[in-house]
C-alpha cells in the first residue's frame, strides 16, 4: 500500500544557513536543523534556474507576484497525481504546488497559506470580515457571501485564490466557487471552498547551493564512506569483471564517481537505445574523458525501429522497448566482452514506490549474465545532487533546462507535461517521432487524438507506475 502520510527522517532545514540539510545537525553552523515533512515518496530535488523561472512565471501570471524570491534555495518534490505535480519547498516549508493539467495544456499554481511568507497576492484574492476568520482558519469553513468584503474582479469560478483578513493578512487558500461578477451580488452561499493543509514553518533568507553542500558536509562524507565500503565488499564477494552502467543521468554519474574512488578505473557500459537526447551523447563523452573511463556501447536503435514496424510505439502498459532496445543489446555486449559481469547501477529506492522494496544487489531475470548492485540505493535525489555539486561533476545540462529525469526522449512513461516540454526544447527530435506516430495512426486507422492528445502512451489499462527502464 502507498503511504500517504508525510515522509519523515529524510530532509531537514537550517534556519541559520537557509539551506536544506541531510541531517539533524548543520555541518556548517552546528545548529540543530528542523525537519521538513514532504509527501511520499519524498525524493525532493533542487529547483534549478529553469524550474524557478517556471514556478515564478505560473504564480506571477495567476497571482500577480512570483513565489520564489531571488537568492532563495528551493526544492521540488514530485508527488503522485493524474499527470505531473510538484510540491515547492522554500525557506524550509512546503509553500504550494505546481500541477499540470494535460487537457488544458497548462500549469496551475496551488498555493498553501505559507506562500504568503514570500508572496503578497495582487490578483486572485478575496478579503473577508475578521469575524469570519476563526471558523475559516480553525474549522476549515468556506468563505460565505455574508462575510465577504472584497473580491478581486478577475476571479473566475474554479480559480485558486488567497483569503485575506481586513488587515490583508493571508488566512487561508482555496478554490473559487463562483465568478467575481456573480459573487458581488450574492447574499448567501459559498464563495471560496478553503483547503486544509499540513502546516509548515517557512523562513526567509538567501543562500547558495555551495552553502547547502557545506551544511550537509558530514552527512555526505558518511554516506560516501558507506557506499565505498559497499562497493568494495560486493566486488570482493563477487570476483567478476566490473563496470558502471552509465546512462547520462545524475544517479549513474554519482555511482560512477563512487566506483572510481573505491575500485579505480573500470569501463562505462552505455545502453544506447538510439533514442537518447543529443545532450546525453555529449555527456557520455565528456564524462568518459573527465574520469578517463572507457565507454562500451550497447546499441539498440535498429532493434527498436524494426520492432516498431510490427508493434507500433511502446506504451506505459506495453513497454516492449526496454527489453528490445536496452536489455538484449546489453546482454549481447556482456557476453561478448565478459561472459558475466558485475555492474554498478544508479538505482535508488526513493525514485518510486516500487523501488522502495527493491534489493541493493540483484539479477534481472531477463539479464542473467549481469549481477547488479546499487551503491546509492538509500540516497535521496537531494543527496545525489549535493554530492555531485561537492564533486563538481559534469552532470547532464538537461537537468538545468527543466528535466528531472533523463532517459529516452519519447519515453511513454513520461508525464504529458514532460513530453510537451521536450516538444518545445527539442523540436527536431520531437518532429521525427511525431512523424512515426502519425504514420502508425494512419496505418491503423486511429483517431487524430491518438497523436494529438498523446494517447499513444496508453495502449490499454495503465498499471505501470515505475517509469524507469
Ligand atoms: Zn547551518
């Protein structure tokens, strides 16, 4: 069963250094940190400049003010939703979310009352009589017509709104039940349905990611030491040729750095599906050069397109691609080079609910010749990032451009929000894929919505939640 309660014991905040911390005490200033409760699986990551810009654009368009102030560190935490939703953590508390509405192809800001620590709404707010405040704040009552003093004229039914008291202090957030134009003439009835949230503490203060690395220095050293001894131990127990499975993503980069420190230079095994981003190919080269580790490439592109002709595109619940374009070519290379091998892989349990129960050393039943081990199994995304920042590692620039996970560019398990983003940032790549989809749509006599509304991603019933190959 999925846990729905806030996840504890993975993220803290230092109110003196204004940075997230991976431990109960800040390594930089030695003060006790404050726990941040995030929604499971709780794999919060740094908000990069493109992420901050996106959050601020959506909040500005709706509320007339950006949410994340300049110089403040922010984290994003992906939470379960119909398509894409990220919790936004600023100043050590959850201040709201950003939700993608695939049917409307747009992002919606969903603030929490704590957003008011960083944002004074200029649009989409209502002002209520102070007498109505206690029941709204403590009992979760709706804003009713009799208690309404002012309603900002641009409010439409269904809008997210802030509720202010007579002194213009935010007392609640919620969703408008009516348009502003109808609300002004109403004598009774609900104007805003308010929302109750877990309360967060938020403090203002600027910091850099280098400050965050310093604040977590002790935790990073401890985790690194544990991972190094795990790698040495697994290698000693399994005397097989060793490699690192490198995908161009952050997790495999952290794994590679750890393996090099523990065992020295080993080859990088790159599963090239032929569907990687150009930035990924460049990153594989750059990383190989920087760490002086040779690349062994397993190419699955031809097999993918051959299979496409008879099967059509892979879907969330029909993912033939992973075995065809990745596992089989990798198996072939392993047999060719080593017969059998030990691969260190950047798999982490916080990536998904399914990964929570996965093992740290395992054999894939479809790839028996590879013994896999995950040195960073217990690491969170934030930990991986702080480690990469500390090591000044050459990570894939796609992360800075607003992608939080990197694999095949057209992965059917990606959210629609992500696919739309890629369509904009990599139009040529996307156009090529679209042509293939349109060809299949025509051949099979499928409706236009199949490509237009990204329905190709779902063949039947969606059952797969783990979007990692
Ligand atoms: Zn501190």
